[in-house]
C-alpha cells in the first residue's frame, strides 16, 4: 500500500492526474484499500474505488502456509484471516472503525462459481464468498454486485465489463464536478 501511494504520487506529479479512479482485483483490492486509507484526500481526488473478488476476510490457505511451511512468504502474514493488516483495513489499533475517505465511493464486485465436485463453503474456486462479502466491506460499499464466474473469469466476463463501464460513466468528471 505504501509503494502504491508513492507510485500514485509520482504519476499525479508528472501527469497532473485528477480525479483518479482505483480498480483492483483480488489481493490488489486489499492493497488499494490500504492505499486509500493512507493517502491525503485533499491532495488527490479519488471518487471511485472498484474492487473485484477481493478476499476482505483473508484466505485460509495463507494461514495453512504459515502453520506448515518452514519459510513463510511475507504476503501470507497479511492475507491470513484475522491478520493485523486485514484488521487495519477496517479498524484502528484501538478497535475504532476506519472508513474510506468521504469523497471515495466503493463499488464491491464479487464472484461465485462452484465446481461440480465442490464441497464446503461457497467460493469462486479461489476465494470464499464469505471472505469477498465481509460485513464491513459491504456496509461501506455504495453497490454490491455478484457475478456467476470464477476468480479469474470475472476479469473477462462481458457482464462485469458492462457494470464497470456503467460505474465509470457515472463517475465521469462531468458528473463529479471535476476539480
């Protein structure tokens, strides 16, 4: 999230980009929310954040990796359910609820696609629907849209493209009164 903030600052300085829309898939949604919570809303106007198939509550495979692997990948610590990073996306250390900047609207797109031999929790064959639909993420979202697709399939789904284009059109500079 810190690296993304530095990169966006460089882009903003070089190209004078404003407003900016943030769209992220999977773990990228976690990084993007971390960035949005850390950036200065008065410096850069980000009216729209679209997340696709983001594991807001983490992924159990990361915890398994932490528990069983002799060497853990750093990102596993952050995406393990109940990790400090995941908690920091929604709560301060004092357990006070954190929200996105007031001027940033979140649109949450999630996927679900069980295989014919699937057992257990509903998922998109990678992330559980329960993780994609963490209550805090839904509460803050201006819209929640589900797509009968796989975790990667959501990136190529024509219905998702139509929805994203509608969201982008609604967030056009003319309708936002670009600054």
